[in-house]
C-alpha cells in the first residue's frame, strides 16, 4: 500500500509546487487549504507525512501540529512556512513537528526531508 502525504497550505500555487517536487515518490497525495480540514483527513486517511503551513485561516499550523502529535504521534509533521524564524521553528518542534522547511522552498531540501520522514514513518 502506498504511503500518503498530506499537503496543507492556503495557497494553491504552493501546494502545486510541493506536489510537483515530490511527484515521483511512490506516494498518494492529499491536499487541504486550511488547518480545520486536517482533523478529518488525518482521521480518515492516516497520512504518513503532513506538510503544513503555519499561517492559515481558521486554524493555524502550530495548533494543528499540536493536535496531530498528541492524537497520532506516528504521523510525521513537517512545517513549511515563510515565517521561518528561529522562534517559530523552536515552537513548532516543541509542539511535535519533526522538521521545518522555509519558503521560498528549496526543492532539493524539501525532497530529502520528506524522504527521510517517509522512511522514519515505518
């Protein structure tokens, strides 16, 4: 069975860039535009990796990371954000994120990070 990657960003163009960067991985991709959609998708689809923006309407990425890490500690959360300050990275990691990728996205770094987290997900 293919592993699933959930891409969560309120910007459709960013979701497309991420999907294209990872398209040759043997995974199924799921997309969401807001943190509030993530709860149900995670419960139903059980992605191995969640790529998550911090700043989104409704429910931000830090709160979503916290929820996922408490309810599903086996799911690997990677924060992908333009707000890549050291303080934000530290907060995200404290809440359960496994990695942190800055925007604009370095596609090679993103790919290596996702591959490592897919392997670690079991």
